[in-house]
């Protein structure tokens, strides 16, 4: 009798032990996979830096592309990237924030709102190359903007619009109702409530979304290739700022350009291994910029979250 | 006083309509995408019959006697997507279960942003990674692997979409109410049993939506395959061969200088339309699944 109870107890303990072991094994597995994923990122970055080490230097940033690998640089690429990003921010930021404000603060619950929301969700899932085809058909041919900085900037702005909208909506949603109600109680109109109270509180979230959107745009290659950007650009666009009146000009918007990812793609697809070194160096810079922007975004979010106490 | 009030109200109305316009801009983009893809494909489908488009086994738009069968490109897309999902689904799900059910709060807060970085790496950099690091590495084990193949871009796309699958499934798992977990613990279940038998089934439609998001990312991924896949349309289901995907073909054509009204130019819009329809189907399915999922609790 006592023996039977003992065996049953032993069996129970063994079974519980097995299950607990399974628990621990799973934790181990989860940690291993997570670690492997993060390790991949580290290996990727370090490998790029290692492979491209020979090319890091002042010359690399101040030289135009060239047929001789050791003389080629990314001057036209980083200038092009900066100008394209300028256009992207100028279009995506106001558009995205305005759309998000409408959806979060104003939109009534009706079919128009439903359609807009479905569209924003769907656009986030549209492959980037489709935006390239849209730009090729619409901006390059229908609107005759050509293969210019304006076309590229607009294309990338459309591409990151859903990211900006979603991030801004989240930031607006985080502002408590009580703040809006207090402002209404003092007689503010809806726009005054939004502009004076809700928007300032959500600046951190909006900035985070914008930076993350830009970090996506900076690395996008496919849509820019589709609109017909060239890799071999041995001149710079017209400078946007000049010493003479009116100091600012917009002719650069219609200039030809190249961007960092296209320059890198061009080097990767060459059979000559000397160009692979250039590709690695450009890749390390591009990846470094992306990681930096994401780091800044995380930091901004953290800072603003800490500063605000509801 | 009243006049000022009225002025403020009018200003409010004007601003509201401006905001609405920005919102409607999203609808305009979708409409423009559909319009451009369809209107630029129509001339293409005047030349090539739909039956030929879907049954011909050759895609050679640049040859003197061009053939336009989408199957080789579609096969390339499906093979790379399949390889990617073989990596991303198990890894993504395990990471999601670990982060949602096992990891301490602090670990989750620290790890998640790092994990999202995997999805933020520029795709052309991933292309370089696939071509210059993953393929040579795989060749240690598979000596016959050609320099351009679908296996290595597929694996790399898989790594790239892990964060999408992990974070969407984790959100789904975390919105499973706690009382369900507590009920399971009260019956003596361990964490692992609770996770696998209660939380995952409870979040299953959200997890399915995560898969669909991952699938549409993998289908639409361009640069990794364009760099490491070989750009050679090839009707094969073997990931160890080189092939082109729909997206890689579009990039390849765009690199050349095509006249506006040539059949080659029109063919990239037809390819794009095929791609769009494929992802749209996945997205609609995903939207409906998330909608259903929301109604559960």
C-alpha cells in the first residue's frame, strides 16, 4: 500500500520535473534564437566595416564615381541622398501629421473614415517597388518631372507616409482625454485644443515616427531604380543656397542625381572584386546611418516619455 | 466678441477640411497605384493574351522573338518566399512566445528595439550580405551551389522579416487576457504548456495575420534577390538554382534605358500588376483575420 503511494508520488515528481525541464529548454531555445538573430546583425555590420576598411577616408566622401575602383567615391551619392531626404521630409511630415490628426481627433465614425483607415493599412503593406512603378507612370511621364530629385523625394514621401501616419496616431492617442477636456472647458475650439495642447505633447512620438520613416527611405533602392536614376553621376546638383540674391533656389529639384543605395548596388553588381570593397564601405556607411537614426529615434522616444508626467 | 467667435469657428472648419484632404490623399495614392498599373498594362495585354501570360513557360521580353509567360517569375517569387518563411515563421514564433510569456519586462524592453533593427537594415545591404557572405558560407556545406541562387537570398529575406512576424504575433499573444493564463496555471500547467495550449490558440488569428504580413513582405522584396539571385528567369522549384523574381525583373528592366511605349516598358507594369494583386489578396485576408481576431474577446 505504502509502496504504491511512493511509486505514484515518484511518477508525479518525474512528470512535473520533465515539464519543468521543457519549460527551461524552451527559455534556452528562445534566448538562443534571439541571440542568433542579433548576432547576425552584428556580424553583418562588422563584416562590412572589415571588408570596406581600405576605403574609409576623406577621399571616399569627396570623390565622384570612377571606372577605377580605388578612385571612386560617394560624393554625388551622399549629396543626392541628403537633397532627396529634404524633399521627402518636406512632403511626408505635413501630409502624414495632418492625416493622422484628422483620423485621431476629427474623423467621425462613418464609411469615409473607414475607407481612409483601410487605405492607410493597405499602403503600409504595398511593396516598395510598386511605389516605384507608380512614380514612373505618374511623376516621370504623366507629370513630366523626369528622373529628378523631386520625383525621388516624392516617391519616398509616399512610401513612408503610412509609417508617419501610424506613428503620429499612436502619439496622439497617448495624450489623455483630461487634457483635451480641460482645454474645451476653457472655451478652446477643436483646432486650438489640437494645436496648443495635443500636438506639443505628442512631439516626441511624431519625431520618432518621422526619423524611423526617414531611416527606411534612406535605404530604399528598388523604387529609385524603377524611376530610372543613374548610378554614374559625376557632377553635383545646383546648390540650393548661393551667395547672390535670392540666396535660395529650387533648380536642384529637377536635376539628375544618384543616392547611396544605388551607388552601392552599382558596385555590388560589378564583377571586379575591387568594386566589392567600395560596395562594402558604402554599405557600412549606409547601415551605420540607418542604425544611428534608429538609435536617435529610440532615444527621443525615451527622453520625451520621461519628461512628461501626466 | 461674437464676431471673433465666428471667425474662430470658420477657421476651424477650414482647417478641418484641409486635414480631411490629407487623409483622403491616402485614398488617392491607392487609386493612383491601381490606375497607373492597370492603364499601363492594358497595351501589354492587347499584345499578349491572358492565357499565354499565365501558361507560357518562358519569360524573355528582351529577345528578338519575345515570350511573355509569368510562370518563371512567379515560381522564383514563390520559392524565395517559401525559403524565407521556413526561417522566419519558426524563429519569429519562438521569439514572440519567449518575449510575451517568458522574458522579464526589462529584457523585453531592451531586446525589442534591437530586434526591430533587423527589419531596418537597407535591403541592398542585405543583398550584399547574401551574395558575399551567406552564399560562400553555404558553399562549405553545399559545394555544388552556384554563385547566384535562390537559397541564400531566401534565407536572408527570412532573417529580415523575423521582426515583423515576431512583433505582430507578440502583440497578439499579449492581448490574450490574463485570466485565461491564470485559469491554466490554476490547473497546474507550466508556463510552456500555457503558452502552447492556451495563449497561442487564443492568439491564433493575430498570429495568422503576422504570417500574412511576413508573406507579403517576402513576396515584395526586391534588392536581395536582384543582387544575389542571378536575374535569370528560370522555371524551377529548386532553391539551389539561380532565378529571377517578379520584383527582380522589374529592377533589371529599369536599369536599362527603355523607350516609353516599348513592350518591355509595358511588361514591367504587367509584372507589377501581378505582384500587386498577389499582395493585395494577402493583405485583404490579413485585414479580415485581424478583424475577426478583435471580436473574440
